[in-house]
C-alpha cells in the first residue's frame, strides 16, 4: 500500500505553514468575502445553539471567536467553519443536565469541563493518530443518531416556542409534559415563534426561485436567500423592540454583556479530579461525534477542489479549538455542516477565512450586543427547528431497511434509545451493536463446496452451478480471512462435510479469498489436519496468497500438512484425481 | 453452504435416543471396562479439585455422580468424562473467595450458586444455539489463560505441600506470603508432599517404558501406568494411617460422610436475587471456559472415529449437568481433558460409560469413604501439581510470538493479568484485546494499486510485480470485505491516491476479494463516487461477486455510478484505455 510522500514534520504539526507562505492578495479578498457571509450566519446560530445547550447567549458568541483562530492555525480544511453546532449542543445539554439543573453555576461548570475534556481527548487522539477510532461509528448508527437528535432538538425547543416550562430530556417525557402544559401556552410567544418559523420555512423554500422569477441574477438571488434568515430575525427583533414584547411576557435574549471573552477557569470543584469522572464518557462521545461531523464535511469540501485534509491534524485542531473554547467562555465547538458549505460556496480559499470570521464575531461581541436585546427566544427556537429539519433523514431508514436488515437493526436501536433513554445510551448501544454484527458476520463466513465447470479450469459453488465433482476429493472455498472468530466454525463445517461424505479421502481448501490466517485459525487448521489424518484423510491447500504462505511457512507448514500445497485448485484436482469418474451436479 | 440433513427434533433435544436403541452387549462390555478405569482416576481427581476449589472432599465425589447421569442422557460425545476440573475449580475458588473466606457457609453458598448460574447460562445459550459465543475466546487468549491458570493452581497448592497458611489469590501475593511463611514449613507434610510429587513424576515419565523393558506387553504397561497414581495415593494413605500422621500434625482428608448426595438448596440469601449479581460474570466466564474445554476434547475424540458432536447440545448437556451438580452437592463441573482421553482409550463406545462411572463413584461415596480418612492433603496437592503441569505450555508463547506479534500481545496480556490481578480480569482483557485487534485489522485492509503483467490478463500489485499501468486509469484492489470499520479508510486512501496522480481520469475498483459491502461501505462508495465526479473522475467497478452485485443493484447501483461495471479487470482496462501507452514499473 503506497501513500503520497508525507509532508515535513513542521507541516504536519503546524498545518498553517502549508498555506501561509503562498498567501496572496486575491486569497485575502476571497477569504474576506466568505468571512462576512459566515459571520452573518454565525451570529444567530451561536445564540441559538447557546440556547439549545442551556447556556447564556454570550457563551455562543465567545465560542465562535478564539476556537476559529486556533483552527485556522492547526486545521487542514480550507473551508471548515468551526463553532457551536446542533448535535454537539444537544449532547452538551444532556450531559450537563444529568449533573445539575440548567442555569445553575454547577451546570456552567459541567459545560466548561465538557469542552475542556473533549478538547483534551481529541488532542490526545490526534497526537496518537487514533482518528481511526471514529471509523467505528458506522453510517447507519450515525444516521439513526443524528435523525433522533434532530427530533429531540426540535422537541426541546417547544418550550421556547410555546412559552411553557418543559424540562424533560427524552421524547416521551417532553411529549407527556407538553401535553400537560400546552394549556398554558403564552399567546404572543407562540405568535412570534410560529410566525418566524413560517417565514423562515417560506424563505428557505421559495425565496431563491421567487427572486429568479422576478428577474434577479442567480448570484443575487443566492446571496439574498442566504441573508434572509438574518434579515428575518432582525425584522422580528425590531418589531419586538417597537412593541416592547418583553413587557407582555415574551422572553427575549435580554442584556448581553458587551466585550470580549475573558480567560475562565472554574476549578476542579469539590470532587477534585474524581469529580470529573461522570463527564469522561460524554466528553469522549462529544469528541468523536464532533470529529466525525467535522471531518465528513471537511473531506467532501476538500474533494471538490481535489485537495485533502489530514484527519489526525483535524482531531488536533478541533481538540485545541475546544480547549480554547473552554478557557474563553466554556462551550464545546465543532465544524458545522451548513456554515462550512456556505463558507466554501462564498469562496473561502484558506483557513484565514476563519480568522476573519473570528474578527467579525469579536466585533459583534464587543459592539453589537445591545442590538440583540429584543431578539425573542421563540425566534431563536424557530431558527433551530428549521436548521435541524435537515438532520432528520427518514428516507435513510427506508433505504437502509432495503439494503441490509442487520444494518437497519443497529440504526433503529440507536434512534429508539436516543429518543427514549438519551443520546449516550443510543450512541453507545449503536456502536456495540455494529461491532457485534461485524463479529457475528465474521464468525459465520460463507463456505462453498466447489466443483469444476466442465471444460474449464474454473471452480464454482456446487449449489449455484452445474459442476463436476470427484467422490473422493472434497473441494472447499472459504470466502473470508480465517480468524479466531470463525476458526471453530470452519472446524465444525469440515467435520460435518466429511462425516456426511464417507467416500472422501482428500480435502482441498481453496484459499483464494483468504487474506489472513491468525494464530487461532492456524491452530484450527492444524486441528482439522490432525482430525482428518486420524480418519485417514489428507488435507491440501490451493491458491494460497503470497503473504499468507510466507507466514504459514514460518509456522513450519510443510512439516505438519499431510497433503500438498497447490498453485491452483485445478492443478490440485488433476493431481489428486487424474482419471476418476466425474459426477455432474444439476444446475 | 450445505450441511448434513439435521436429525429429528427428538434426537436434537434428547441425544440419548441416538444410541440407546442400537445399544448392544459388546457396547456394554466396552463401556463397563472404560468406566472402571475412569472411576479409579476420578476418585483422587474429585478429592483434589474439591481441595483446589476450597470445598470439602465429599463435594468432589458428589459432583462426579449425578452430573454424569445427566450428561449421558443429553450429551453427544461418546467419550467425554464430566466432573470437577482444574481450571474451573480455580475459577470457582477465585469467584467465591472474592465474596467470603474459604470454609465459611457463605463460601459454600457462593460455590452452589456458581454451579447453578453457570449451568443455567449454559443451558440458555444452548437452547438459543449461541454456542458461537465461545468462538470469541481466541486460541492465544485461551493458551495464555490456561498456562497462567496452571501456574496459579500450582502456586495455590504450595500451602498444602509446605503445611503453611497462605491465602493470596494472585501470584505476587502467593509468592510474597510464601517467602514470609516458608520458615514455618511443617517437615512431615513437606516430606509426604514432595515425596508423592517425586514418585508421581517418576511414574509418569518412566513407568511405562520401564515395564516395557521388563518385558510387559504394551497393554499391560499402559494399564499399570494409568493405575499408578491411584496405587501411589493408596500406598501413601496406608503409610500415613499406619504412622498416624495426623497426630504428628499432617493434615489429612479426615472424616468424609458416607452416603449419597442429598438434594441441597441454600436459598437466595439476604440479598435476594440482587445478591447474585456479583456471581453473574464469573458464572458466565465459568460456563464459557467449561464449554470450550469440554467441546475441544469432545471434538477431537469424535473426529478420531469420524463422528461429530453437536456444540449446542453439548452446551445444554453441560448446563443441565451443572444444575444437577448444584442440587446434589454444589460444585461446578465440565468435561475434563485427561480423563476423557483415558475413557476413550479404555474403549468407551457410548455415553453409557459415564452412567457406569457414576455408579462407581456412588459406590465409593456410599461405602469407601472411611478408606480416604488418612489420605494427606499434601499428597492431593502433589496430584494437582502433576496434573496442571500439562496445562502450562510455554512453547506456545514462543510459537505465537514467531507467528503473529499482535496475537502474542493478546496472549501475554491475558497471562500477565491472570497471574497478577485475577482470572476474570485476565480472561476479560484477553477477549477485549482479541476483538480490538480484529477490528483494527479489519479497519486497515490491504489495498494494492494494480497493473497488468505484460502479455497476460492478470493484474497484480505494482509494488511486487513488473506490471504495465496506464497514466489516466488507476486500478485498485481491496483485499477485504468493505464494512463500516474500513469504509472511511477506503475514502482516505482513494483521496490520497487521486491527489497524488493528477493525470488520473478513471478509477477502477477491482472487487474480486470483496465478499460483502455493508450499508456504511455502500455510502462510502457513493461518497467516493461523488467526490471523484466533482473532480472530473469516473469510478468503475470490476469483478464484483454475484451476491454483492445483487445487493448493489437493489441499492440502485447503475443510477449513481458514473462509470461502468466490468466483468473482468482486463476488460475494464481494454475498454477505458484501448490504445494508451503503457508504462512498466520495475520489478
């Protein structure tokens, strides 16, 4: 297996060096334009995800400043836009909510440590080059988890949309509570929330084609469609300010302290290091989910320009970014899908676009927070609901059901547990189910009794083809590497086949699909060989791959094998049964 | 995959029906002779393993009666001899010792429940046909575990051999305690123990060849060698009785109640069902280890006669046998290796041999216990030490080190943890390490860039062979099924190869070694396809296996693939680059 020549250590550990020396004026212009667009998008998103995570609005803004600077230095994607994101905010709320009620200082402490621990874990995994761990989050499990998270997120925002108190964290709890409190719905809040939701949905669906029909250019219609959510929120805020909605009981963002984030360090708390233990698993899952989300979007954007990202460098960049997020406000971040695509399409050429976005957000945090005062929470809830609509992918369930029942089972289990027990239970069960399925499949390899297609040198499954077989020679093809998981299965299988065929004197194992034989399988082969020998049957091998044969020879193969090793299965049959009568199986 | 026609349900669930109707007089004679030999062997073994498990001697005898009757009815091996065994007795002592001190009624309660729970678990696994679970105990882990257990067992018997108190359960603890108490060694005890050990070892090594040299027939020498341990113990007992060794401080078996086992039921204890929780994992491990030991010996003996055993029926038989062991004395049992081989070689033809052995043991328990009174514990310790010598297989460590470093790592981890932490920690860590290694290997499949061997239609790895390649066509062969564990690895790999080869316009994936594509890998293929398409590159497949192609078509393959599906890789290259100049890589 060859790979391109690796870059120098400096370029590996400080990816900024890859682009900063070639940075040109036109790069700066492109990055700057993209940064303006992303800043406009990131302000309401930051506030909304802070609300979702149960944190004050400024935490969302702060999490969109320093982490972006860190990512620009350490990241390898030219378009990834880092900041608070929907699923990680939900996971943050679930983990912190299990320790303390929302709004308490203990809750903020837990969120701070979630950012710090998930950052440290990502950084460690990145330094150890263990990005491979994320591979064990199978796609069906991820789909099931993200879809269920989207539904949970939408349900969690109902309280803001209706203006009623709801504190459940599972779908059944939220629905039952919602049923009992829906009578207390606050009319003006619902009006603002549902109205914003309707306008946002309409703009999302109809604005671009509508403007095109009015004769706007494609680019202008595109920009207008992207700016629409910000404009809609600005309009809602203006209306609420004019009508003094807060005095009518509509909950608004309120006073957001103006200024830049200060360095924060909440201390270890009463429990010392041991007190962090309940946060370790959530932080690990947060690191993995954040990484998978980030690296997926980063890879697909990089591929469009025929570039590459370095997954381990991404882990380090996200890890350092989350440590930066912790000390500058305390709120976990990751690369967001929607805003990264916008960043890419707006023309971002290098990670410097993230630097400029950070400057934009810093400007908002320093000077524009008074403008956010009258922004109603119901409008932010509507923003979140529209954003998570794209997460819920019901057709994926049907698609995976058709393709593979076992993959569907893992997906459905993940989604069901996420909705009814919690995000960690769902994700954990999904990963375990995927691994169990892989092991189960591995433990029951496909094995075929093979015979020769008359007139050729090809050997095929006797059950699928009309083939010739010889009574005293049994040909078996194993379609899987031999490992401890299936070694005993092969023992059982050979024993059963031989017991059912009293005429057999030679067994030939066709090894063309065997890429590896581990130590357990080697011993099973020896066991099979011994048992066959005691019954007066010889064991032969055919079509053994080079690396497998090298290893078998190191294990002294010629000495213990009663039969021979043949280069081709055809040669084996010709040698063992040169003139035996062939019987042909029906097709 | 075909298997022999399954027997009727009655034969499946009551395997006794398979042989009882054909039972002949000559079978009875052969079984009876074997039963006498096994009874002679089982009496001292039962007492010794009861001592190892920290149970009174009669518990060992009782565990060799009813379980044998149950196994004869439900078992499928004609030669397996069930009863107390070394490793399971060690595991029993470790699990019960963690709950209560040896000799207390709480200790006996724990052992009773270990037998009952491991029996229930085996029975359940057998009914659910989950014998496959035992496959996940890889051979290296099992070797490491059994060797370490052998050392631990030998170390645990030092106290009986030296006549000093030692209560540790790990090797370091036993050695440190032994170092401090060795000064208190009881001379007469050591004399008896070391003497018995020396004579047993000498008889084991030299008796058979010695008698042969004296002109004995092979059969007579064989029988004498097998009877020797019993004769030696009988002689030691007689000497101790004559010298009244017990009055000189030598610990002897003492008064063993005469009679048959009564039905016992210790109740749930104060904790109710919840009180059994700490015993669940040990009972599960006991069930799995007992099953693996039993099924290994059963299979190898069956194969010698070209017979088969049914692993799931074996699980049920061992499960029911352990439940019977619990209610008739309370001590876990399994099929023992040494005595099963003796049973086989003494001529046992059917499981009825076990029935006769049970009658023999019942006779001993009812009438001969007074003869056991003066048997010294030090002599039993010597018996155990000689028996476990065969368990310690140090050459296996060297063999597996040479064959596979990663398998060796799992083996060494298991052995080290078993010796220093405990049997459950060792076994658990070993299983997890094996699974992790399997997943890791699965996650990094071998992928080769392939080119054509000039003048043939064969395509081989460009790094191993002198082959022709075409600049604008990249041929890749993946030597592994595509699953979630390696899907993203393939994405990265293709991205890296394409980024390194600007001339590439077509990528052909040779799928000859791909036996399965799961839902995650399907999406990864689609992602690869999309990313390549955005870079202006087409993706093709070649040599896709039938079942894999069926599934891809169900997932709408022709619609989303930008390239074509070729029957052979050769055809792909001929179609995509009919007249391109070939460059030949150096060999």
